[in-house]
C-alpha cells in the first residue's frame, strides 16, 4: 500500500512524482540513526582472547547486510510512540541481529555455501569448526544481552530460536523427504519470520503497548517475514549474480523445498521432476540453466508472486491495526514501516 500519497515525508510531491518504495525505504533509514548504536553494541560483544572468536564475527558483520531486523524494532518502537530509544531496545535489537548472524554461520555450514553477501562465506574462509564455534559464541552473547531484559522478552527470544532450529531441521532436501507448499510455508514461518516477529513483538512490549497492539505488531512482523522469504525464493530464480551476491538457481541446485520449487513441482512440469533426484554433477549446470529459462516470467513465478503479495497484504492489514487504523495521521516512522513492506515487494514486482 503506497501511503506516500497521503503523507510524503520526503517533501511535497506532485501527482507524477510520488517517491518509489526504494526511495521511501532509503528515507526510512534516516529515521533510525540509532542503528549506529545497535552496531556498536553488536561489536562490543566481540570480546575474546581467542582471536578467531573476534575475527570471524567481525568478518561477517563487515560484509554488510540490510540490518532489517534491528531497523524493524527501532521503527516499530518509534511508530508506537517511544519518545526515545532506550538501552533495552538497543540491547534486544543487537541481540536479534547477533542471533541472525549465528544462524547464517551455521546455515552456510549446513548448505556448504561458499558465498555470503558477495564474498567468501565465513565457512569457506575459516572452515567448519571455527565457524560453528563462532555461531555458538554469538548465540551466547545474544542471550547475555537478552537475559538482562524481562521474562516475556526472554521467553519470546527462546521461542524464536527454537523455531529457527525447527525451521532449518524441517528443511530437508526434496529428494530425501516429502514436502508440500504448506510445509514450505511452515519452514518460512519458522526459519525466517520468527526473528521478524520477535523484532516487532519486542518493540511493542518495550513501549508498553496494549495486548491487542502487541498482537497486531507481532502478526505484522510474522507476515512480513514470510513475504521476505517468498521474495528471496523468487529472486533466486529471477535475479542475477551481481544483485544476489551468489549464483542464481541455488535453490534448484541444492534441491531446497523453496516456495518456487514446490509450486513448480505442483505444476506437473516434467522438468521439475528432476528436483526429486539428487544432483548429477556431470549435467547439473545444464539442468539449472534449463530450469531458470523455464521458470523465469512463467506461471509458477507469477503464482509465487501472488503468494508474496498475499502475505504483504496481511502485513499491511496488521500494521494498520497496530497503528490504530488511522492512515491519514501516520508518523514518519509509521509511514516508513509501510515503505518496508512496499520495498520488499517492489524487488520482485
Ligand atoms: C537461511 O536460509 C537460514 C536461516 C534463515 C535460518 C538458519 C537457522 C539455523 C541454521 C538454525 C540455527 C539456529 C540458531 C539459533 C543458531 P537459506 O539457506 O534459504 O538462505 P541463504 O540463501 O541466505 O543461505
Ligand atoms: Mg543457505
């Protein structure tokens, strides 16, 4: 939903120059300069007399990333009326990003992924034992930050981490296990949406929101996270190496139960059947190329986009509810949250 027409924080706009979702997202970032404090808090946890336990986390953090989870918790806090960003919000935002970093380290080991954020993954650069232990280190640091907060935050963080592990455990390969579109959505809910939901929940909880608002914010975060994962699955097919930071078609090559792969199998396309067979190194490159040509701009991608839109719409509805359904009087941060949803969708539409 482009609420920029009702309120444009980038300045006056004429009919023809409504800012794009990308511009509105860039503007959103300027509303949360506290992200620098979150970054400093994250770095402050990289303390160890074992050099690798400082070096590997620092390597991953320096590779970049959108920092979408802490940006969400900061924007949600302000949109819900926080007059200032308290140390508690900084701590939980840093903790959530630390958990995310730990999952990426472990995930690259599981997927044996050589590339992360356009560069050698920590696993490729430092090997399995050191990367595995760095993930453990970051997860422990995250719980150090979170354990200073109240019981509800601790329990919600525990629940999100359990869901992350369960989501990853459910994501067995297509030729090893039976999957369905529904199971793929369950995986996305647990392995991706859990931290988005936690970011939004913590912001609502720490700004003393009502139970109803906290629920709506949490559902907003969850639906946005699912939309993000579906969009990631689409980009794996439709984007290119320069944008993705890794080769396109990896979900096909890795036989992942992504939404695109599940809908492709469901379509009955004979080419999709090979997803159910382990990759053959001699002919796999050619198969992935043929699969990408068959899928790009075809009905399977259109169907996946429709699903992403459905979750983005659910996120919009819950966000509007959390912000009191008063779209004509949004704060700049409230508007920025709608821009995050639009920006996610604009990457694939
Ligand atoms: C990326 O998926 C993976 C995740 C979002 C979750 C990974 C979760 C774990 C490894 C469980 C460990 C949990 C904790 C709490 C440390 P992807 O492979 O589809 O995406 P990618 O292309 O970015 O690798
Ligand atoms: Mg992976």
